[in-house]
């Protein structure tokens, strides 16, 4: 069982590192482009729904997402997210 967990971790860590790099490369312009959608494409809404979930805003609609993106600390909240201590309910 520990071997399976270690194998899963080995697969997941590079993905997490890539995600952290991608988030670090985002700019205010990038956020502005996403925020400009009146009706975002499904993939963008899926990603932003996941972001809202880990930020504690479950089942957020597009209006809520756009409002959150106007928060000057939005990117800081994502970058500084305590990934190691997320509540089990959010992880589910």
C-alpha cells in the first residue's frame, strides 16, 4: 500500500510543480482576459470552479467568480494557498 501511495505521489508531484509554475506566470492581464467573458467557455468555467472550491467558495456561479477576480489579493490567495492543510471536505 505504501508503494502505491509513493508511486501516486511520484506521478502527482511533477503535475503540482507545473501548476505552481503556471500560476506564478499569470499576470493581471491574464486575469482581466478571463474576467472579460460574459459566458466563459466550459473549460475556463471548470478551472475557475475548481479555484473557487479550493478558496472555500463551493458552487460559485460566474458572477461570483468575476467578483472574486476583482479582489486585489486574488492572485496572492491562489499563490499562497496552503495546499498541505486543506480541509478533507474540499479535497473530496
